[in-house]
């Protein structure tokens, strides 16, 4: 008798709630990758190293205590060779993980410019 009561009041609601749990757990790769900044069409995004990327890195990354000449952040980002040489690591930390820069999040325009510059092969333009 106790088992019937247990099944009726405990097991029934638990089993009936499984569809709710599974329907709430959807994997949407596009939403996961979009993050706070939606992907941009790189044809319309400014990606000049000299005009856009270098000033961005200089003001957000190559600052005191991070990627300046002291290399407190592990790498120095003060010229094209240093920045382009670290493009894969920059891509992972700033674009994929969004754990850099340590000074805060990039704006949508900054994020898109950096992503598109890296995707274009990190040209020295």
C-alpha cells in the first residue's frame, strides 16, 4: 500500500516533468556563438590595421599592466608583428571566450572589426 501511495504522489509527477526538463534544454549553436554582438558582414566592416586595429589594441590591450612594453599580460602588443603573431590567441580570448580585454567588453563595432580583420588573415594594411 505504501508503495502505491509513493508511486502515485512522487513518481508520477517526477516522470511527468521529464518532458519539461528536456524541452527546456535546447542547444542552439547560433545563439551561443552570437553572444552580445551579432555577427557582421565583414564586407562592410572597417578592418584597416593602421586605422582601426592598431588604435583599438593600443587603447584596450597595450595598456599599463596588460600588453604594454612590460608584458605584464604575457605578450607585448606594440606593433604589427607582435599583434598579428598573436592573432590566434587574440581570436580565442577576445572573440570566442570574450575574456579579453581585461578593461571591459569591446563595443559591437570594435568586436566586428577585430573579428573581421583576423578572418581576413590579419593583413598589414
